[in-house]
């Protein structure tokens, strides 16, 4: 009898395994790079021919991966970018790293995973190790992959192997990367888990095996829902402190001196990014489908989504102290990306604040040293204006949304008439022209 498990174990141990990565975005490309550097024969599969051409030219489109790395692995290692799924016929393992966005009704959009499975099923063969990495609700691996392949007559844990291993990529993080961030992995059977651990531990420092794909799927959502709820909590405390006339920032710093039992989170203009605003909704959706209503998750989403409006009201208050209505005022937003020193605009609260101010009749512009333009909800391209410190006084109000390192707060303070600070970036300045969220 063909023992696929032993064969695959040998191939992985000897680095003869041919590994595919489907989806070459901010998760898949770093994964393909690390696999290539560990001497596997790697095929990067993506439908976007523009990405494939860029990689073939040795160009990276992911901020944390350099052009040199791409040139190096395509030239000296066996990395082949391709848009052809047929290569799966010759692969021993494949990791699926495609997007899992939300639909307009905030339900999980698993269409990308389904599209991959429709291709994978054409080229499926015995002996293949499949690992899903896309963030999704508990049960996806079983429902969309295991059941589909079992219907084709394959037997999981015997003639193919199936795992879920959530991504923990933090774009722009200079301390943690694909190799040194511990990675959870859960297989459908013990043999699946062992093979997944065998492969992933050959290029990632720490693998955390768990008993099933569901535990692995749930752990990812728990991590990020924990974060969303804590951010919502501190945002609510900021609005409460504002009402009570207590400085939330000083209060947090005081509480943070507790050496145990406290974890610091800071208020902000809302939450952006590809994870924190979305992941809790996967959990909420799964809860509802199991007839369970998670009040925590829903309340956290509501509070976080309210923050842009809270900032808008703070700007209105600040302009009022200068006898200026929002209508007709010149306002400059600083930092449109959702967090410092990156160019990612996804779900950025600054976009919502921009629209609120424009709808309120303000003459709004933005500057971001990394995110050079965005398309507004009317389809119009909005371009970042050049930051000329000497002309800052021409604005009735400056709003600091994201404190990129590129901003010089001393100069911003000296040249601005009025600053609404959503990040406590101007905590060194005690001046009435600085109006902070979370402070009355
Ligand atoms: N935010 C706050 N207050 C906080 C922390 C964050 O308002 O105390 C806001 C940020 O401004 C941002 C949003 O929340 O708009 C999300 O910030 P984030 O620091 O969570 O950054 P992300 O979205 O890049 O989250 C990723 C996640 N990583 C993965 O899912 C693999 C998250 O689990 C990490 O904890 C986070 O990076 C990190 O710590 O950098």
C-alpha cells in the first residue's frame, strides 16, 4: 500500500518537497521567500499576471520584501512565480494564502477560497499536503476543503493531508517576521498535524501544534478580537474621560505603572487595517450561525466605528474656540495610513474623517508621506498635498490622525494655529491650541 505519509515526510526532511504558495500578497510572498530560502522547490501561484511579471523581473511589491530577495530566490533558488494552477499536479504541498474580506453585509466572503478549491480539485492528487492560512471562521477548512475532497473520494490523513495555520504577518514590523513569529498549526488528523509541523518547522523557528484546524482557526480570531475589544474599551474610556474632564492619556500612563494585570491600549480615531476591523466579524458571524449573540464583539465594533464621528465633533469644538464653523474652514489631515510608517489605507479611519469633514462643508486636504493618494467614495482620486511647514498657518485646523515618524512635531506645533491630536503625539506641549481626544 502506498504510504504517502512516509514518502512526504522523507521529501520534507530531504528538502525534495515541491511546495506551492497560492496567493502572493503580504502573507503568501514572504512565505514563498522563506520556503525558497530553506531550499525547497517553490512555485508561487497567483492569478494576477502583473504580480507574476513583477516577480519574474525581480521586483517586489511587498514593503517587507526587497527586490534583491526576489532576484536572489528566482536566480539562485528554485522559486518560480506562475499563474498556472496546473503545476499543483507536480506538487507535494500547497499553502493557500488568499484574501478573506467581508461582504457589504459584514459576512465572511470566502469566494477566494472557493475559487482556489475549484482549481485545486482539477489537479488534486494523492500524497498532497494542503495548508489553509487565510483568516476565516472556525469550520472553514473542514467545510470548504475536507468535505470537497472527500466527495472526490480522497481520504484525509491517508492519501492527502490537511491543516490550518493562521498568518501572523504584521506589515512594517521590524522585529517580527515570517521566520521568527511563532505559528499555530492544526491538522485534521494526527498525521496531518505531524506533516504540517514537519514542513513549517523546517523554515519557521517556532510551530505551535494544536489538535484540529478549528482550534487554529479560532485562535487567530481570538487574538484579534481580544485586540479589537480592548481598543474599543479604551476608546470608550477616552470619551468618558472627556465628559468627566479627566485626561485619559495621563490616566492610562498611571494605570500602566501596574507591573501585573494591566495591558496598555491607547485611544485613537478608530481602527484600520486588514485584520482588527474584520476578524471579529468572522467570529460574530459564526456565533450568530450557532444562535449565539456576542455582545462584546458587536459593542466593540460599534464603539470603534463611532470614533471618526467623535473626532469630527472634537474638530467642531476646536474650531468653535476660534470662532470658526466647520463650514468653509481649511483643514489638513496628517497621516492617512491606518498606522505609523506604512502606506496601507485599508479601513483607515482617516478616510471616514475626511468624508465627514467634507460633508460638513470644510475645505479638506490631507498629507501622508507614505500613502500618496486614495480614491474617495465618488471615485475621485484624492492626492496627498506636499507638507510645507511654513504654510501650515494657512489652515484653520490641523488634525493628526497617524503619527508617522516623518512628522516633526516641534515644527508642526510652531507653525500651526490649531491642532486636534488623536494620538497624544503632542503630549510635551501644554498649549490651548492643542486639542486632544480623551481630554476636555
Ligand atoms: N489601535 C488603537 N489603539 C491601540 C492599538 C491599535 O487605536 O492601542 C488602532 C491602530 O491605530 C490601527 C488599528 O487599531 O488603526 C489596528 O492596529 P494594530 O496595531 O492592531 O495593527 P494591525 O491591524 O496591523 O494588526 C496586526 C495584527 N497582526 C496580525 O493579525 C497578524 C495584530 O494581531 C497585531 O497585534 C498587530 O498587527 C500589532 O501588534 O502590530
